[in-house]
């Protein structure tokens, strides 16, 4: 259904009337648009329609984002990392709800910036990881207890594993028996799930304010360079563990192909991981205890495996969560991630050694 954007001029105070609205980005969750206005600068803004199947309480999401952006703007003293600004509604609200119940929000558009969907050079990984490291340094002064947990157990390994088992047992759309190889691969890692899940309950790893979606396309680069200038897509900002964010950088930066790529072409690029570690640990500048460091070593496996079983769970449940363009897309995504998991397992020792070396070089506990 084509959206009606007539409400924009009425509900938001733009510098001119809205001249054009066009689709923007390639995200799996929200509907995102670029809004261009009629003022002398042709000012641009980012408009998003919330996916309420994923985010049940958009007001809590926006409360978290507002707190983080306010903290970033106060804590950032050198202007090397820009932050987004929420364009409030004419009523002063962070988000607008229309008569049909849909929620909309508007940000400023970061001009003269580039976005990448895939890392093709180590310098891109280094630049994006530097931006994420600086972001975590800045938000480390914010009490995670002040934020809502907008998606409970979002990256909880044990719970995601149980969700997969339930999907296999229920087999709602009759797919489980046809894809036994993928199901056996996922369920066969139950021992690792049991071992690693204990980390969450150990109380040895500090809870931090975490981004929870540290893909390369959630960093904007200064146009024509590999300098990360803005961290975006803050919807999943909430209390979490650093291993989630470090692991998701490893999962997405280091995969040789995109999530949509052929599974047989997916492998973990060690050279990219080396650059990722150098960039991230050169800017994060917060003390890291031994248990937290050890958790980071399994971060790439953790997040890749979780995404693999989430894609598989969604496929077996009838594709109710992620947007798909064809019938077996979530299955193909799961296969891609499982190939990456297998390669991470083969390279786990090297991953740990690179991380240790980078921490010794850059992090002062």
C-alpha cells in the first residue's frame, strides 16, 4: 500500500514545505524515507515508520534514543563524531502517531556522508570500528539502568536456542522435516549454547549501554573517506553486554559476503578482523576486566550463531519477523550465517590471539 505523506507538513515543522519523499536504505525492519524540503538549501530529513511487530512500545524506544543523544551531545567535546538530532513534532513529541495507529519519527539527514553495506577494504573496518569505539566511550558515562529494555532477551543465546527448538517442535508451516541439515547444524551446538549462556548469569561481565546492531551500514562515513563520522540506527540501544556489539561487528564486517549472499561463499576474513580490533580498541578507552575480554573472544561466534538460528526460526515459523523478497530468503540467510559460524570455529584460536594483541596495545586497564 502506497503511503500518504500529506501529514508531514502539518505535523512537523520543516524549514520549507515537503517537496519530495523517496525510499532510503536497505534495512530489514522499518520503512525509511528521505524527505526533501523546498527551502533554499533543499534541506533533507530521514523519515521512518516504525515496525510495531518488532518494537511493541515505540515511545520507550524513543525515550532511550533521546537520552543517549542528549548524553552524546553533552559528552562529545571534539566534534569528530556527529550525532543525530530528533526532529520533534509540532506538539513537542519525539514521535507522531497517525489516526491509523502508525508511529512516525524524523531525524536530521547527515549530509556529505557515505554508507556501506559491505566492508571491501581493511581501512573501512578500521574507520567504522573507531566510530563505534568512540561511541561506547561517550555513552559509558550513562547509567544503563536509566534505559528501557525495549526487546527483552534480544541477544540471549539460551532463549534464542529455546525459541528455535519450539519452532522445530511446532513446525507450524511444515518445513522442519525438509531442512534437516540446517536444523541439525543449529541444534547440534547445544553444548556451546549451554556453556556460553552461563556468561549472562555469571554477574562477572558488566552491563553497559549497548547499540545492539553494529553493522557496517550503521556507521556513516565522511564522503569519499574511511573516517566514520556518525553512528545511526539507535532503535536497539538498551542495557546489554559489550560482547553483543563487538560480536556483531565481527559477524557483519568480516563476512566475505552479505547476509543475502551465497552460503558457500561465506567465510570469516581475518585481515578485516585485525583492522576491526585495531580501530575499536584504539578509541574505546574504557577499562575491560578479564571476564569481559574473554567474552569478547566468543562474540563473533555468539552473534553469528544467534542470527543464523533467528533466521531459521523465522523461516520455520512462516517468515513473521524479517522482511523477505522470496519464499526461502530466511533459509538462505540462515545457511549463510551457519557457514560463517563453521569458519569462525576453525579460526577461533587466531581470533582470540588477535584480540589479545590489540587489547595489550591499546587498552589500559
